[in-house]
């Protein structure tokens, strides 16, 4: 029997469409704190490493994602980062990007 993912994983477009009709998740909920949903890549930019992050309630498009310094991601999303690094080390995905 398979496991069920979060709504963002199983019905992402429906969730994003829902939030867009209200002007975005932050606008609709007045929340000021954002949570990392997924680390998409490790990026080398101008000689420094960053993590390309997707945020809860937002799509994985360039306009909705951000590059964040490793210290910040480690502080705010340790589990998400550990999951990303484990999959990267295992070779499950190619996560090295030059400049997204």
C-alpha cells in the first residue's frame, strides 16, 4: 500500500491555483513566516553556495523560489535540508546548477 503525500505533493497545481485566487498564501492568511517545502538544488553563484528553495504554498517556478544561504536553510529547515542532501549523496538527482 502506497503512502499519501502532502496536498502540495499530490495536488500541487490545485493548491497553487487556490492560493493565487486570493492573491497568494501570505496575502490571504497574513502569515509573515514562510517555511521551506523543498530544497530543489544546490547552486554555486559568484563563488558561494546557496540552496534553491521552494516554499510551502508556492510553486517551484523561478518567480516563486529563492536562493538561500546554507546557514539560513540549516537554521530554518534542517530536516528538509537533510532529506535533500541524503538524496543528492545517493545520486537520485542531479542537483548542481550553475545559475538557475
